[in-house]
């Protein structure tokens, strides 16, 4: 259960970031300084208040933003948000904070690589795969593919976490993209070093060699029809601990609620996803593994 102190902490962080972000955007604006200035009325709700509500929604037990805003924020959180607007106006303000939320996520909510990382992808369904031709919101963006639980229509969220359960990097792709493709992207694995553990979907000699040159040791299990290779004992142990990222996916979907099929716009989908990832960073107890006794054996100081 999220406490009042936690809400204040989240608001203060977002408020400080919002002021810094707005100052930076104004300073680097390409508008002509000699042009007549357009009057900008002060909003009833600040950007920081809107972003705070969107983040704490993912830390509550609500599964519908409209019900959360009308039945909880407007009724029980008047002390924290005294200038609540109508829900229609709130949705308009929500679209305007999508970009700042993405920047805040990248700057303040991602953990650092510790030399031991885990990678996995999870599906984000847009609708039932049999209704893909009727689905118009993500036409041309979402794709049909086959996953562990069968056919789906939507996207894939590729995640990398460290041994503390903190997200190190993430990438959103259409559902039919190969799991190995993000790792080939230099911007995706730029923060990663040391050893990274994945499932059999990341097998590939060329990918292994490419990452090894970049200082990343990719470790996966082998398929039944492949020759078994010698593996360090601690690598075998950590490969079994790969379930930590499965737990991260479970929290993101069932607690932070990053997946649902009621999106009416792309902006709403991106906002829901980014706010869910931000909310995860504020969860105090994340799935993690204790590797203190393993450090001397795997060459990490």
C-alpha cells in the first residue's frame, strides 16, 4: 500500500524535474525571440500533479484510470490535489506529459549495470489475435506473432535488469521482432557490461561474437539437438537465477499493470507503459538475488 510520504516523495521528484525540463525546453526553443509572444494561461493542475497521479495509479489496486481519478483522487485525495479538473481535461493534460515522463524514466528510474544482468522479453497484447483486422488503434504498429503462451497481436517489451531487480534498459518493438534484435542495437546494450543471462531465444553464434567484442559475455542454455559446452559452475547457478527477470515481468503486468487492451490512442498506450515502468522503480522490495559470496569466483569486484 502506497503511503502519503511516498506520494509526497514522488511529487517532489517529478516537480523538481518538471521545472528543470521546462526551463531547458524554453532555453533551447527555436522560436524567433522577436516574434510576438503568445499568451499562455497557467493551468489549474501542474504537470507534476498530472504525472504524479499517473504514476501512483500504477501503485494502487485500481485497474481503470477513469475510476481511479473520479472515485479516488477527486474524493479522497483533495488535500494532495486541491485543484482537480474534470476527467476529460485530465486526459488532455495526460497527452502533454508523455514526453517529459519518458525523459524522467530514462534519467532517474533506470538502475546501473553491476556486471551481472538478465534479459528477457514479454508480450504486450493489443487485442485478441483473431480480431487483429478489426483493431484500428495500432494499425501498422502492432504485429501478430507466436509466443510461449500461443498466438498474440501486439508488441514485445524487451527488458534488462541487474541482480538487484532494477531495470537497466528497455525497448518496445512490434510483436514479430526477434528477441535477439535489440541486443544487436548499440544504443540498447551501451550500458551493459560483464555477463548477461538469457533463455534459448537468444542463442546465436554471430550475436555471441558481436557482444563479446563489446565486452559482454552472453550466457544461455543450449537446445537438446546441440552439443553441450563446458560452463563455469557459477554461470550454471546464475543461469538458474534467471527467474528474477520473470518475477520482474510478473510485477510489471500484475502490480504495475502495464498491459491492457482498452487503449484508445498510441499516446495513451505509451503513457501507460512508461508510468508503469516508473512506478516499478518506486517499489521498495524488488526481486533480487544475493551474490556476495559469488563475486570472487566470477571476477567482479
